[in-house]
C-alpha cells in the first residue's frame, strides 16, 4: 500500500480556486449535518471545516474558554487567522452546546464580515422532525437567495438532490468495500473525506476508480471499529496498522455516521430533510444509548471487529455521555474497547500509542 | 398503587412528615424572633420566609421519597413544561435541583466520584455527574429519590440534558419524552413554534398513556394560571433588588428560587412568594439592606457556585458589596408575560422556546446591559462555569462589551457550579479582591 494506490484528485485549495475562477461562491461549513444539495443548487461550493489540523488555536483564546473542544477552537481560529477568507458565507449547523456557542459568537460578536448562517438540526425523530427541518432548510434557502441574488427552481433543487444522493451512494459503497480496498487507513480516509469538498460528480468518479481497485479479500490484520468525532490526528491509522490492527468499522461522526440514505418523494425540501436525518445513530443528535449500542454491535458483526477504539475529542460532551454504557454493552458481547482522548489538531500523544499497542497485544 | 403503599404515603407525608416539618419551621421562626438571634457584622438577618422555604423543599423531597407506589413520577429538566405533568398528576422531580441540593450540602464531589469511577468523564456537566452518582449509589442527602416512570427532557437549556437523560433512560429502562426546542440564534420563526407545539401535543398523549388518564383542560388552565402567578411574583421579588439598599441579594435568590423551578403550578408556591414579597417591601420601607453597609452593587452571570454561596456572600458583604441581580435567577421571571393561562398549550410552545439559555450570546449581553442600568450597578461577575458551556461560551466577549461600551468593569471568575475541585479559594479571593479594588469597594 502506498500513496500511489489512490488516484490523483484535487485538494481543497484547488477545488476552491477552480470554483472561484468560474465566479462561484464558497461556503465554509462547520460540523456536522448540513443540506449539501441546497448549497449546490445555488451554485455555492460547500467546503467543510473540521478543525482543521495544523491551525494555530491561540487566536480562539480571545473568545473561548479553555474548556472548549479543539474543533470549535480550531474552527474559530481558522476564521480569525484569515485562512477562511475565500469563503463567501459561513454555515453553522447546531451539533452541540459548543457549536451553538460558536455560531452565536460569530453572529453576535466576531462578525467576520461575511454572512453567518447558523441553523438548528432537530434532535426529535419522525415526521415532525422532517417537517421542521424541511422548513428550516427553506429558511436557509431564503437567506442564500439574498446573498446569491437568485434562486433555483424546485426542479433544479431536486436535480441537485439526486446528484448528491448518487454521491452518497458511492460513499456508502466505499465504506462497504473498505476491507478489500488496497488502501492504508490514511489513504482511505483521504478519499472518503474528499466528500467534504469535492463536487459530487467528481466524487462519484473518484469513488468509481477506487472501487475498481477492490480485491477479493481483506488484509490479514485484526479488524476493529473506530469511533469518535473525526479521524484526526491521522497517525491513529499508522499506529493501528503498525500494531497489526485495521480500522474496518467506521463509526466516526464525520464519516461513518454521515452515510445518508436517499429521501423519498418529489418534494426536494422534504427529501433533503429525510436524507439528512437518515445517518447512523449519532451522539450529536442525542439518540438513545440503545440505538448506539445496536449500531456498534451491528457494525462489529458486519466487519468481524474484535474491538472498538473510541478516539474522542477532549471536552466533547455528546460523545462522552454514551461511553460507559456503550462500552459495557460491547464488553458483554465480547468486544474489547478502549477510550482515548485527543486534540484532533495536535499529534497523537505517546500515551495513546502505548494504549493502542496494549490493546493489540490483548487481541493477538 | 397498593393500599399499603398509599397508607404509607399518607402516614409519612401528610401526617407524620407534615407535623414534623411544621414543628421544625415554627421552631425556626420562633428562634428568628428571639433577641440576639443574629449577630453577623455585615449581613442582615435571613428573611423570615426562609423557614417556610425549608419546609416546602423538605416536604417536596419527602413526597418524592414515597412517591413510587402513590402515583407516577416524572423526572424533568428545569426548562421542561412542568405544568402539563403537574396537571396530569405526576410527581415532578428535577434532577438539576437535586444536583444543586447536593452542591449546597457539599456531597456533590463524593457523588460525582461514583460516576467518574463508573467511567463518566470529569468534563461532563457536574449536575449530571452528581446525579449519576446518586443514581448508581443510591446515596442522596434528601433521603431517597423516587424511581422515574418517565423522563421529560427539554433542550431549551442545553443539549447536555438530552445526553444526560438518555443515560438515565437506559439505566432505568423508562421512556424519554423529548421536547426539542430549536436554539434561537435570532428570533423564533413560525415553523419553530409549530415544531414545539406538535411535540407538546405528542408529549401529552404519551404522558396520558403512562398515567392512565386524560389531561383535563380546566386543570391545565388552573395549573398554568398558578404558574404564571408564581413567576410574576418571582419577577417582583427580583425587582426589589433595584432598591438602595437592596433588601435581597442574588445569593438569597439562588436559594429562594427552588419553588419557582420545581413547584410552580402549586398554590403554596404562590403563597410563598407573596409572603416573601411582602417581607421585602417591609424591608424596603424600613431601609434594611441585605448587606448592612451597601457601598457597591454588582450583577452575577451564570449559575451559582453552590458549595460557596455563603462564602462568597460573606466575602462581598465584608467589602460592602451587594450582588443585586443575576441573569440566572432572572431566567425564571422574564417569561411571565408570555404565559397565557387561557391558551396553555399554545403559549407553552412560545414560552419554552424563549429561556435565556435558548437564545444567543448577544441576547444575554442585552439582558446584562438592561440589568446594569435598571439595578444601578458598578460591576459584573461573570462566573465562567467549566461545566456549563451553553451559559459560559460568549462571556469573554460579553465582559469586553460591558467594559468598553458601558464602562462597567467585569470579572471572569473561573469555577464550576457543582465541582469544588474546579474552585480555588485562594485564587478566587485574590482575583475578587483585585476586582473589588477596581470598583472602589
Ligand atoms: S467535538 Fe464534540 S464538543 Fe466539539 S464540536 Fe464536535 S460534538 Fe461539539
Ligand atoms: S448546568 Fe448547564 S450544561 Fe448542566 S444541565 Fe444546566 S444548562 Fe445544561
């Protein structure tokens, strides 16, 4: 496995430059769930901001207390440092109390001179949630229309929805084929996370190329589930592979919990809402503990995972509440687990490496 | 409900308990009237309503102790639409209030330790950790907590409560009713109100199935009317802090707020606040300040540091500083106007969308701005509560705006509402002393 296993595809910066060169607008989108098809239908390129790694977070210190997670601190620092200056608007889905604070801070105090679009992702379930979210997406559409100066027709929006659904289908296929792909963990996540910024058709092409390289069998490493907010720092995968483990089951909020299913019907608003709420049980949406347990057990069965690694962001409350009961239930089913805390913007701590090594020994 | 359970409830709560608690109150009241009862150098005597408050709270937890077997029990978040569940006859228990009681009684750290031993991170809200500790160990300073039949979680104070309640629901294997309230970055839109309204209707249906009876409209109107009355009286109690000297401080209010949170909708709660208000008016008439030599006035932002209410109150009083208002206690008074007892369900959707904690950081600054003006204060203490991100994020900018726009010095005080390990007495004294010098106290 080497970097050559991955087809060449553009970086974030290249995609942004290309889009801007054609007069397009760019939205910097913060975690977690957002209506991709909506932005695209307006000709806006959504580029997600998860941290990002390498950001100097000290800039955020002027607005955020020390007990705020690295994702929010990194996101704010990213904006303050001017690295998000290419963005024409900022989109802030409500994922937790901290992203709520970030959205509010940007809107009320930081005011980076660009439109700020925070919105609330429902925690309720069922038709009432879909109906609310469809209307919330409609509210966002009105705001984007005033920024862009025009609106897509419902038919154009529906077309964008279909294209996104196709890209989501390819993303799911990549995850399903994961054990048979000749990619390292780093390579795999570089590919699937291209969904965070690549235009959907480009992503479909990339996925098709990668899927064509799938072999018949998995490598001989012991499969484990990786869970948490996001697969950063990426040394996680190097370490796993070095100690004979492979991340076969993905339960990261950023990736595995965003394998959306297509919505139904011809109403594009409702269809986007249905799809946005169709991901795997996600702590940030406040799902039941049992739903998390059932999902992880299903993932373990499907991948043959022998253990789960909860690779958590320090100060991430949504994730931390679930851990004791979920881990206990996994243990009862013979699935070992460890929980480690990281700052996704910093290198993997030695102590985490040691714990991963110890886990591998117990599984050997 | 068995006959034995019911007899036990009546005997322990309405006969023995009631008599004992009344006797205890009378004794306390008697003591308070004795000469030489109060000798504090800087603080006025406690309010005469205080023994009644103690009786109300003790009776509430006593009812809770024997509630299983007597009726259905709902555990609710502090921002949940309690009126619906009170009207349906549930015994309402508020785990956050229980957490606060544990903080005041200084057992929060011990209980939190049980939760941490079970794997709950120390970074979680200390109310949740305290209550998880009580849930896992069965220990509580209130005797015994009733097992819930249902959990009612409203996200209008934070998302944390939803994760917290999911843990409790899994532990007790009980249903969780969620009232999901979109966070108001700006104003409430019609689809947000409709979303909450529909959930309230579904919540009533689910609660009716659990309790085995239908919600009586007249009963709901009655409970809502009492709730509104209590909240209005509470708002007036708070407004008395505008007087010079203030007859009540936010430290007192932190304690006196318990009934408006956990017993609103009850006649005795209305009576209680009417009594307290009359006493405050009497103090105003006589010029009695809660701080004997009131020289400077401050506002407080965020939750109290429960285990240090007394310590902080004495420290400030010794410097002639009165804490005349707080955004926290104000939260239970500011929505009174939105409550419409004639249309309880419709108004509930609007009311429960608008608590300060469900609104943006700019709105909170506006509340503080208004308080600075109305209460004539010289400074603000912003408690940066490690446990409570929804309340705390934004304070750094709010402090800056208070100072630059209004010329009001504001101190960011690092602590935690229920975890004493996040409170350094030495550091807090030093920072407070320096701040008090700035405001001339
Ligand atoms: S890491 Fe956790 S606390 Fe931070 S933004 Fe994500 S969900 Fe929120
Ligand atoms: S203290 Fe803050 S985080 Fe904890 S339950 Fe209350 S509002 Fe939520």
